C-alpha cells in the first residue's frame, strides 16, 4: 500500500523523492492545493471516504501517516 501512496504523491509532485522525504506538510513539501488533489486520488484509489474530520495535518505529514489513515478508514467499512 505504501508503494501506491508514494506513486500517487509522485504523480502530484514529480520533483520530489517521497521515498526519502519524511515530513510532507510540516516540511512544506506539499501545499494545500496538493493535499486536495491527494485526497481525491487516495479516495479513488483505495475506495475510502476521507472526510473533513480526517483532514488534519498529522494524517498527511508522511507516506506512513497516509497509509495509517487509509488502513483505519478501511477497517471502519
């Protein structure tokens, strides 16, 4: 799953090596526009419903955090 998340991130920002970047938002690697695109792509790819309640920065500050969010949402289905 992490590989797919990194692939999605690379599709949004091809200029960044997301496999070595830890802090995506806190490190100003991706901005709010990127996050909107990312949420749409993640929702489509993993068939999870990412809501406003899920959209806290900590959920999107690393590929691992994104994977954890997706897994939590999948478990809720």
